[in-house]
C-alpha cells in the first residue's frame, strides 16, 4: 500500500473496510489509540455478559450443579473446538487449559517421550523467554537431553534439524520483530528427519489465518488474551494432531486428565483424545469470559482480517518512515507484509522513554528491552485513521523531544 497523502484518503480506507462494524463490539476508551492488542486485547461487552451469567446465574443459583447444568465440565474441549476453527484444526484436537508456559512443559515432555532414542530439543535463541525457560526446565529433568538454539548453535533453525532432534519448539511469529515463519515448509523439514514440531501461536491466533492440519503440524500452543481478546490471564490452549493422541503421555497427570475423574481411582489412567492434556480443575470464570470473546469471531472472515492487517501495518511503516525517519527510528522486522504478523517494531536508542511519552498522549503500544518499541494492529478494532493519528503523535514527540522529560525514564513494573 502506498501511503495516503492526506487524512481524507485514510478515512476513505476506513469507509471501505468490510470489518469496520466489528469495532462496535469492543470497548475502546475515548482519546485512546490502542496499538497493543498483541500484548492484551481490548475488552468486549460479550465477555462481560458471559462473566455476569456465569457468576450470578450459574454459580450463584446452580452452585455445584452448574458443572453439569451449565456444562462447565465440558468447556475445555468445547472451547477448544471453537478456537480450532481459527487455527485450522478440525474438532477434537484442541483443548483450552492452563497457561502457555505450563502447556509448553506438557507438550515438550510428551514429544520427547514419543522419540525416546533422541536427545535434542531445538528452539530459537530470540524466542519469547518463557519458551526458552520451559525448554531449559524440561531438558534439566531428562538426563542427556540437550537444548540447541538458532542464532547460538547455528545461524538458522533449519541447520539444526537432523536425526538427533526429538522436537522443535518454534514461534509462528517472533514476538519482537514480527517475522512470520513458513509453517508448512518447516514442519515438512522436521518430518523429513523424523522430528516432531511444536508451534507457538501466541502472536498468530486471531491475527492471521493459521492452518495447522493442512501443514501437518504435530502440536501447537498459544494464549488467548492477545488477538483473541479473552482478557488478562485468560487460559491458554494446546493443539495435538489426532494421529498422536493414543501415543502421547504428558507429565502433569492431574485428575482432570484422568479417563474417569469421578471414579476416584488410586492409579492414573490417561483420558482419551485431547482430554489427556488436561491437568487440574479449570478456571470456569476465565473460560466463560473466553467464550464471550470467541463468539465474536463466529462471522469473521480470517482472509479479510489478514488483508486489513497487512494494509494497516504497511501504512504505519510508510508513514513512520516518511514523517519520523530523521529521528533515529529503525524498522525491526520484515518490510514485506506477507512475511510479517500483525505488528510492527522499530528500534530507538531511547525506546522506553519514547513509548512512555506516547502512552501518556493516548497512543498505547509497548516496549521490549533493550530498544524495541512495538505496535500491534488488531484488525477488528483498529482503523486506518488510528494509524494516521498515531504517527502524528509519534512525530510530534520525536520532533519536540518531549520524550526527554525525566519522568519518562522511570521504569514501570510492566513495560
């Protein structure tokens, strides 16, 4: 997209946007341009309605009976099937549960168990840290297991894939740069040497079309509080290809994953299918909030989401470079929209202060150390005019040096 030269051209893009009505399904504070949906999605009335119903009707009135009358017991799998539509998974292969970190631990252990004669985990050196921390933790519990990293042990992840590799943990989109990987190609490369692959979808579920089944993926994990708008701390999910269900054994053998949890048997027997990835009692209220968020997607065309995402991010890059190029910003990540997720990152030597100044002016993005300022573009509620106005504010902050005020250097607990 060539950057429009005036606001009228930008407003015309919004007027022609097939997703423009979706914005009304979210609560967006007056005077705020929210470009951080890649960290925490916006709130939606549908989410609050589900929470209200679950708390005041089901919990308050049905009490313990609600596990049956309101189908609380079946929610992890039911929500998994609903979410599965957005990640290219047929029913029975996705379950909503726990957190991303816990699910990485479960899936890596399970994959290693399926390749008992192999001892290598492969991951990205610039992965989101929790992926690396959990991989380190898994390796430490299995003597002889080695973690090898792209960018440390070899320049590319492809160079690390050989017959010693049991499992590869890889992000579909890099959390910092927004670089999008070719899922089908890398999965094929892994399978050629007999390795399994786990895809981290934290920055793609709800941001762009994902086709796990078509790519022949083995496993995937991801969160639901970013582009899926499930709310802070919303439960995560696991995808496991059906072909693996009877061979996979995850290490957290809690009662919720038992074949007969209410038989109260002394020894553990794993449940059938995707339920075997469950562990303990699941957070009902958080899951009901997620149901409200997922319901929003029922009539959304993911191809339209992707088209708008590329349009928004292309426009942002072009406007920033045209108006702010003289102020020390450097694009971090792909220039080609087809190789990018739904975020744009720039490097700036004083990125933290710049972002704090932006947030004070109502343009909310985030900062990732040491010098990355990130902007997420959620097509359901971000418009082209938002992009134009955000760049106007960024230009003003950089041109005037407003970010140099001492208070913007004071570190907050969450960046």
